[in-house]
C-alpha cells in the first residue's frame, strides 16, 4: 500500500524548511560512494546533495508518498525511483546491493516494530547505513496531505548502539527543550503570555548555543546521526 494524495502543485508547500544538520549528514556519506539507496527520499534533498557533492554512479530513491516521488522523478536526480510503503518489508533490493543506504528523518514515522524491521532491511541491503532521527518525541501533522508525516515512535542512542551503530548528536541541546516543557507546565502556554514567550526564546537560545557540544554526547542532543559500517581511510567503501 502506498499513499496517494493531492499535494499542492502551486504556491508554498507545507514543509518549507530543511534539516539544519545537512552538512553533517553529507559528511557521513563517503566521497567516493558509487551506489546509494535513499530510503524515504521525499522530494530528493539527499539525492540533490549526492549529485552535487558526491560521485554517485547509481542513485535510487524509495518513498511511500506518490506526490513526493513524482516530484523526485521530475527533478531527474535519481536514476530510478520506487513507490513503496516502508511498512512493507522486505524491500525489493538484493543483499549488499548498495554501498550506502540513507534513511533521513524517516524511522520515527513508523511504529516501533515496523521501524525495527526497516532497520533490518537497511542493514541487509547496504554496506554502510546512515540513519537520522529526532531524540525528542513530538507530535507532527500530516504535512502536504501526507499521512506518513505523522510521528509514531521515538528512538534514542541506546536503540542504535545495541545494533552496532556509532551515534552522534547533531541537533540542539536537549536541556533547552526540557526547560520549555517545564515552563509550560508551571506557567501555562496560554496564561503565561509574555513570561512564557521569554522563557521559550531563552530556552531556544540555550539549546542552539550548546548544540555543537552534543556531538559526542548524543543523549543530550535533540537529533541523532547514526552510522553503521566503516569506510576506508581514503573515503571509499569495501568491494
């Protein structure tokens, strides 16, 4: 089953931002990577980065939301695209078919059991697996009419370390969000008014300022970069 919906073809889409840590995600992709599968490719931001900054000979995208996949097809970034609900495993690829498999901000959109099965598939298909996910659980709407945009599960560093991943923090300091949540409970979002607004702004500044410090302390970060598989010293993948 895939999701087919009418997405706005004119005007501004619902999703008007991109991941603030794209440079860190790009850095995790080997410079001499020759084949890459982008799982949950969306509108193709990883595909675009690989075409511009990496020498990828074979670039494949897979996604369950047909309007996003059509956009990616029209952009010409991918050599091939596959329409597939990521809850439906196994995925239609052979073992070790790709040097690198990316799964960027996807796994939190699956139920926990489905997410574990997807990780099994990523690890079967690729020599190196790169996964990113929030380290804070929050609700998200069905942006662009995409039912897969909802958040259905939360993941932490221990979930990936147990599978052998190296885990890095690549977001803001989690403490700032904790302060904001505490303020909501004590002051109240509506009743607090200007007080709550100042606390929220201060928490955001604290989070952003100390974000780089969380790289080696991922449990304190709002976002995780998880990498499984080693690349050679010259940046190439094993054959």
